């Protein structure tokens, strides 16, 4: 029987050894990471978390100890300057927290941190997935705080909101205030005017009526001049560049109605429609606010991706003495020492030494590249073996990784087409509305009607595309909330509409379909060899290797090894118990591949005769095959890994079209070719090498454990590292499209039907406003159906 | 009817106070995270240890 992990909800391995007693029952867990996290939560007496959470947690980090060590970097005072605010004796920082899935997480983090000595204040924001922490610098260090969070399963990183986001937030607060004021005032004015319209008091005398008008005037003034100011500013901006937008007729209608009302109140004659103004402004603001919020949310999510990931460098001075410094402060010409296992901080050329460098994050190729004096190395790649001194070529700003980010920025800038179309359409619409209103005013004036002015106003109000304005944002906001609940973050709301048109899904292999971790699938040994012994020899040889394949052989019973050598690109060799062993590719071990099945990809030889072969593969993620079957769209695999590896995975998941060995550039071009053939492409990926192609795809999806750069490019981010929630995205987007279409049809239909009545003078302004409100309410109610 | 000359200004005054409170709430970031605070009441962490034990017992008896 397969059970799921009590902590993170993923499938447990058969007979999982990881269990814990929580809330009075034994719970099974899937991995040591989840076990460590659950134990930490229990030990701290925070079991309540499991009782009240509404979503399963993020998966625990299996390499928890390594991760914890890496955090001490954040204690460097030079690093902290950038993102820590210092007050008298405490420091404050904003952290982005990965792994927040529901409100209980916020509680857990706050409780856990407030228990730690030295922490003054913690505030967790669930919606933004951030935490504000202030602490006493003399009792606790930043890395200790981050470690505490890591232990209960949340990965927190320092973060600095950019200017863009700050202004978004300020704008949000301004909207809230305007909306609140307009809402409260509308209720009051409505109450007074309803009394007049329906005359509940019985014969209202002129004096009382005048009194009501005055009170309404007082209440309406702040709404018109404070809440409504957004529209006048928008209209003025448009007019100053000799263009018109929706704000122009709105401003005319609001101001004209207000001043006409003011005049009738002062002169104590004629009519005033203060309640109509208030409600009009309130509803329009509401639709603007909804739209703003969905954009704000998207901006926050993408800003979280721009985490402050500091890279330190060992800078060599003139006397070859290394000093720690920040990678971003490096200048061209400086020399940097990169030891084995370290990340290369910056682009440069090798001055001394040689090394095997893992460039998989740039190229997707797992095989390390051997580099010597004079070769170029790139920032972000990892030095696997050997120690090198490099000369800095370009400042970090111009490094290759950053260039990839810039390519992607450029690719993203050309995207929105639908938005431009809507702008052009609305221009014509507005001109038409203004002309119709002017026409009706002139016609009725010539007819000698006293009502000409109010008829023109009614036309402006009735044709106001308020419901039309709400149609799309309200549906998108609901869809985003629904997707968020299912673990899908939508960064670009328009992507939801494009999802429907997708007819080709391109999948990256490593990290998307597979786990990116190698395991041993099959072992074949020659006659007369003992399998256990062969495995022990293999484990011994590979224990010294840094190659990603090596982990597949990990074992405890290691033998004595001497003369160990790594031959980059081929394999490893060594001397064990009086014999020479070689392990690696067919060529290297001089194996006759006919002796072993074709799937074998690693060979072991003793004194140059092959004694065993292994099949080492990357494990498929669970549910991948079932999920892929649900799609009608054509599926292809697009990978930077070797063609043979890609072929294997493709056969296992049943995909017939696959492209292996593609560089990021080639992937990008391939997708472009498809797009030129009129295909709409969705790309799923996780690595830095996928970023350009993610940016050029019509819709891009970053899978759970993706690199930060991939996440910042993608339109859609899956919170879990499995693709089985992807069908939900398609379902919700289809539903959203339907709802948007219904909304638009209703809104446009209403506007067109009401127009003849308004022009014909059958509609007074208050009726127009009520009609418009009802129409808006219908649209919003329709949108909320997506939430269910 | 003259009572409305007192009551309506009073209502306006109360509205003015309500708006002031609302503006203060927006300014002090009370609207930043609407998902989280609703759950606070579910967690028994403001109870003293003895009360918590009693609450647990009650829970067990109800089950």
C-alpha cells in the first residue's frame, strides 16, 4: 500500500522508515528532511500547526546540514549593509520565505521565532510570503535566525523590495483609502436620497429637501475631489498627449453632475444626483482596485524571485594573500582564487591551474568541462576538481548569467498584444461615447427640452464601460485565487488566456520529468564475478568522484583505494587490492559492448578486461506518466542532456518527439521555429539553461524546485516540484475564458441595449447608475463562480 | 421632524470618525495580509499551561 507523507503530502517509499508520533497517532513521513522538520516542530510544542493547517507543507530539505552551513555567509557585515536596517540596538530585515503554504505556516514561523532569545519582533505576511524580523544583534546572528527557520522547513532569504514594488504598495494603500471613503459616503448619501425619492417621511417639505441636499453635498464633496481624483488625473494625462481614454467621459460625467448639483443646491431649484455620483465613483474605483490588485500580486511574486543571493569571492592581493570579498564589488583585472567545490563568482579567464567545471546550470550538460590556463570560465558554474586562479574580465553586471537574464527581459518586453488591441479599441469607443452624448445634448436642446443636460449625463453614465472594465480583472482575480489554492502561482495574468491556445507542450527533462538524481537501475556482471564485490569496488572508485553519476553508487563498505585518477569526460581509475580498475564509458574501459545489454552506460574493468556494466538513470518523478496522458496537446522533450539519456526517458514516458543535446540558444531557436509554424508553445523547465526558451515560449511554467532565474522568467510557477497539478491550470483557464466571454457579452449587450433609452431621454441619471451597478454586480457574481 | 437636524449631523460626525479609523488602519498596514489573521483565534497559544490542558481534555472527551 502506498501512503502519503503526513508532513508534505508526497508519496512515501514502500515501508518508509521515517515515522513520528503527532497529535496522538503514528504518522508516516517520506524522507529524512520531512522527519527532521516534523521533529523540530514537535519538540518546540508547535503540534497545533498540523491541526489547523489547510495545506500540506513544502517538502523538507534532505541535505539540511549542508544548507545550514551555507547560511553563515549572511553574517558578513559587508553583505548586511545592503538589506539590513539598523536602529539603535536592533536590526531589522525583510525575508522572503519559501515553503509558506497556508495561514498555519505564518503562525508556526511566528511562534518558532518569537521563542528564540534575541528576537524582538516577527511579522509574517502570508499573501506575500514574506516575514519582517527585527532582532538584537548582540544576542543572535542573522544566520542563526535563518537556521531556525530552515529547521522547521522554511527557506528564508534576505530580500529588498525594489522601487517598483514600493510604489505599487503605496498605490494600493491610496486605492484602499479612496475606496473606503467612497463606500462609506455612498451609503450615507444613498440613505438620504432614497428618503427623497421614495418620500418615506410623507410629504417632505421644501425646507427638509434643501437640508438633505446640503448634507449630501457636504458628504459628496470629499468623494468627488479625493476618491475621484484618479480619474481626473488620468483624463488630464491623456488629454495632454492629445489622446482620449476611458477617464475622459467619466470625468466629464462626474464633474458636470456634481457642479450641476452644486448649482441647484445653492439656488434651491432643480435637481441634484449626489448619490449617483458617489455610487458611480465607488463602483469604478472598485474595478480599478481589482485590476490593480491582480497586477500588484503578480509583481510581488516576481519580486520575491529576485532574492539577494550573495556570492563571495577570495580576492588575491599583490602578495597573493586571499581576502574575502563580495562578487558584486569585483572589478575587471582583479584576481580571484577558486578552490575545489566552490562556485565561480564571476566571468573570467584562468591564469593558473586547471579544473573540471560543472556548467550544467548554463548548458544543461551534466558532464564537467575540463578547462586550462587561458580558458574562459563563467560566473555561477561550479568548480568540481582542481584549484584555479582567475582574472576577472567583466564586472558582475555584465556576467553571462546576467546576460541571460537580459535576453529574457528583452524577450518578455515584446509579449503583450492583447493589451495594445484593447487600448486602440477603447480610444474609438470613448470618442464614440463623447460624440453620442454631445449629439443627444444638441438634439434635445434644439427640441427645447429642459432635460437636455441630464440626458447627456445619462448617456455618459449608461455607456460607461464599468461592467466591461470589471469583466476581465474580476475573472482573472478569482482564477488566480483558485490556482493559488491549488499550488500554482500565476505571475502574468494574461498567460491564463494564452493557456487555452497551447497546442504544443515542450518539457525539459532533468528536474521537470525526472528528479535530477541518478540511481542504479541494473547491474550486469561477467561470469565468475560476485555482484556484491563488484558493487563495493564501484562504490570505492566513485566515492572520490565529483561526477553527478557517482552518487548512484554510494555505499558504506568502502575498500582501500590508491592511485586514484580522474580522466575528465571518460571516467575514473584506481588501484584496489592488487588490481587496476577503471570505471566509466565504453571507450575508457575498453569494454566490448556486445557483452552487455544496450542500456548499460557505465562499465567497470579489471586490468583492462571488462567485468561489469551498470545502467544508471535519472529517476522519473512520481505520477509523471499518468499526468502526461491527460494532455491532448502534442508533447515534446527539449533537453540539454545527451540524446541517449533523453531517448531513454522519452521511451519511458511515451513521448515520440524528443530533442537532446540542445544548448540554450538552440532550444530558443527550436521554439521560435515552432512558433513561426503557427504553433502555440508552452515550455516547462527548471534550470538557468531553460531561461531564454522560457521567455520566448507563449506560456512558460517553472517547476517547483526551479532555479530563481527560471522562476523569475516564467509566467506560471508550480509550487510543488511535480507536474501533476498542471491539468488544473488548463481546466481553470478554460473556465476563466468562458466566464470572461460571458461577462463581456453581458456588459456590451447591456450597454448597447440601454443606449437608445438614454439617448431617447427615458432614463434619468439615477436610473442609469442603478442599471450600471446591477450590471457590474452580475459580472462580479459570475466571476466568483470560478472560485468554487 | 426637527430631530433630524440633530441626528443627521451626528451621523455625519460618526462617519467622519469611522473614516479616520479606516485611514489609520490602512496606514498601519492592517490590510496587508487578510488571509492570516483570521486563523489566529484557532491557536490556543494565548492560554496558560493549565488552561491548555483543560482544553485538551475537553477535546478528548468530545471525540
